[in-house]
C-alpha cells in the first residue's frame, strides 16, 4: 500500500545505497500548464485561465505561461510528465490539495497509474522534518550540483561542486540552459553526482531531459525546502511552521493518494 512516509523512505533508501534516481514534482502550477490554461504569477495578479485574483509574488517567482506563445515549452512539460524509466519518480498534485477531479485528470492525462507515481508534496508538509533530519544530511556524501534562482546564496552548502542559475519564468527564458548542462556533464564525465533543483517549472523539463541523457546521476526537485539555507524567503506555511514556530497544520499534514 502506498503511503506518504513509505514513499519518502523509498527515495531515502536509494540515496543511502547511492542508486541513481530522479524525483520530478508536478505541483498545481504545472497542473495548470499541462491543462493548457494561461498562468500568470506576479506582483499585480494571479491568473489561472479566466480566474484572476490579487498578486503577491516576488520577482524571483514571476511566471507567465501563454498557451499561444509557449506551446513548445508546454509540450516539453508533457514529455517530462509522461516519461517512464526505471527510478524516474513523478510527484503529482494529490487529491487532498487539488481535489478529486484534478487528481483524476492527472492520472488520465498520464495514461495510467504506475508504481513510480508519488506525491508532489513528498518532501514537505508532514514529511518535511524527515527531509531535514534524515535526507538533507545525506547530501554531504555526494558531489552536489545545485540549480537555482540567481538571487540564492549558496555559501552555506559545503558539498557544492557546481551551480547553474536561472532567472524569472525560467521554463521559457532559460530553456537553453538544459543543453549547456548536458554538455557540462559530458565534458566532465559526471557520474554519481547529486543534482538539486529549485527552479520552478524549469526543474521539470531539466530533470527529465538530464536523467534521460545521463541516468548515472541523481536528480531531485527540492522546490523551496532549502530556502532557509539559501537566504531565500520563508513564505511557505510549512517553512514558517518548522523554522519560525508558527502554528500551521501543514507541518503535520499527511497527504493522501
């Protein structure tokens, strides 16, 4: 039986055994893009399809997906979502976070359920303390590459051997970086490394293409989990609850399948 904690420990065990894998997360923003809905996240507005609400996003989080202009990038996201390979794990937006209808839509769009489908929230909410106490220390045993926003401070990462930077709306604006990363892997004969991605929707395209290109490395979409170590904002409720002690149920939430 699939469980929130059990799937976390599946990835943890692969890290401990140094067996390469990829964990690619498709959260609600990627869900809307897969559904071909216009998506705008900025300081003025949040727009999903025809629905518009007040914007609260900082520049590093700005995102705009226009179905008419960005069909190529959406197609690459579909490729990443439907790609199947050994140890290629895909995290979906779960029914307790996006509702039954959207959850079922993902499964139908994927084509079928399979054992490598898991939660997009696998490293956060009720699993975040496990991530910090059990998974994060393992990164020190790897030669680690970090892919993140150009505003992030990586001086607190002693395990870092290389970083690649992206700006806002990176899925569109920084797409060419994927080829440069492939070249770096080939030129330096990179194997057994750990790649950590904190680069919004760009991460999904890069993780798929890099894992397909060289599956002898491990690729993890860490999202905002290491923001406290990167001097980035603690604006997610699970981060505020864990690091600042604010009261929020998300830090105890066990997402359901």
